[in-house]
């Protein structure tokens, strides 16, 4: 209670110093800047991956740069929460963590920071599932795999009989639908 009173007094004091200007501007300018930065980082990530001729060295350079900056953000604010940076920026952060394959300890740290936020809807459960699978063998949700001929097949899944219930709990489509879409998008175009 005393801490709340002190915070209120400080906010009133800060507002008076600012001549009555919005206190919200004092409290959240970094969140907006970080949200814009995360979205820009994701755009660069996708740009280098979708180039006509993908330059692997450029992809690795951008991934390293993005991983370094996301690590700084996570150190300063924890995992970028949806309520703080917005859904688009939080999803961008998840994609950047997913693409940090050269830094598995970083990916595990991101996963640890995301996990408690999934329950409070501050991190997207599906994004969490993708990162979980990317960092664990066997995987839990069947998101990682590869083409065998014209069919995409998931890598080893722990307790396969429970994969559908785990996917449903994360708001994910059934694995059979995911396999059909991945097969069409990733495998049939290579033939």
C-alpha cells in the first residue's frame, strides 16, 4: 500500500514538472520504439529470406544482428508482452527467436521467458509451441519436419497419441491439416 502511495506521489510530481502534459508519454515511449524496432527487424528477416536469390551469409548476418538486439530487449524488459508492444511486435519477436538457431541457449531463454506469459495471454501460445519444438527433441506439437517425396512429415513427436490435444490447447489446427498445408507449400513445389 505504501509503495502505491509513493508511486502516485511521484507520478503527480512528474506531471507537475511536465506542466500537466500526459504522464503516459513518460511511461511508455520505449515500448512504442521497441515495437517499431521489432517489426522492422522482422521485415528485414523476411526480406533476406524471400530474395530472388537467397544469400545464406546475409541471412546469417541478419539473424545474428537480430538475435543480439532481441537479447538486449529481453534483458531490459523480459519477453516483449502483447499488452506492452502489441500483437504484431510480439509475434515478430517470436519469429526472430525462432530464427536464432545458431544460438540455442538464447532460444531456450526466450522460451523460458515466454512460458509463464502464455497462460496470461501475454505471449501467443502457437508461437510458443513453434519455439518449443525448435528447441526440443522429441518435439511436442509436430511443427518441425521435412519433405519425404511430396509429403511433409513431422520429426519425432513425444507421446504422439496426445499431440492433437496439446495442439488444441495451444489454439493450433489439427496436425493432419498442418501436414497437408506444409506438404502443398513446401514439398510439392520442389518436385
